């Protein structure tokens, strides 16, 4: 089969066939991270940073894999790659900064969310240009949610570790659910187009 596709839509559907699971994995890990944060009332700053770091690294690797595999058929793959790098770097920073304070943790997570949100929004508008890519709306909502979350953390830092944990947990669950929905939308579109059995 030729590696050239007649339309951007067909290329996107073939990406969806191969990579919908990566989007699903990202969503599932976000939901798990959020639940862990919400049900761990005695969490310390160190524990929160470690859990966030683990999530960010997995999220970053997932996005980078998706970008590398899509680079030959989708010109917008660079947005996925940048998002993955931002997430990966944030996760590494969380692990190599053992003495981080609660306020510093808020800023690290906030900056990560702002950069990730901007990239998600840019990626959603890229998808909007493709006919039939209705799931761009889910990605847009996820990006806006992430951006607003980051702005709140950076410019209106909450006091107390419990408040931080609740805010991070609720965001992660909402963000994760949106990505799980998006993954199944991509998979469904690929199946309807006949590129996924």
C-alpha cells in the first residue's frame, strides 16, 4: 500500500488507527493521577511531586511516541512532539528537585499546564482544518481547561497542600476523561472509514 494519502483527513484517520491507544493511555494515566491525589488526604509535597512527575513522564513519552509515528503523514506532528517534550521535562524537573516547596510545586505544575494547554489548543485548531475531525472540539476543551488551570496555579496560588492536591486532582480527572473520550472518537472515526477493523 502506498504511504501517500490523497487527503489530510485520510492521513489523520490512519494516524488514529495506530495511535488512538496513546491518547487513551494519556487519559487513563491522568484519571489515575487525579484519583490518587483526591483519595490521598495526608499527601506530602514530596509525594505529590513524585506522583505528578511519574504522570508527566508517562504523558510526555506517550505524546512523543505519537508524534514520531505520525510525522510522515501529518504535518501537525510537531505540536504533539513539543507537548510531549514539555511534559517530559516537567516530570524530570519534579524528580531531580527533591527539596521542592509547596509553592514551587504549584509553579512547576502551573507552568507545565499553561504550556501544555497552549499546545493542545494549537493542535485542536490544526485538527479543525480537517474535514470530519469532530474530535478537535474535545481537544480544544481539554487545552482550554489545562490553560485555565495553569493560570490559576501561577497567578492565584492556593494556600495549603490540601487545596493544591484537590485542585490538581479535580483537573487531572476532568482532563483525563476528555482524552479518553477523544481516543474513542478517533478510534470510531477510523473504524467508520474502514482503516480500523
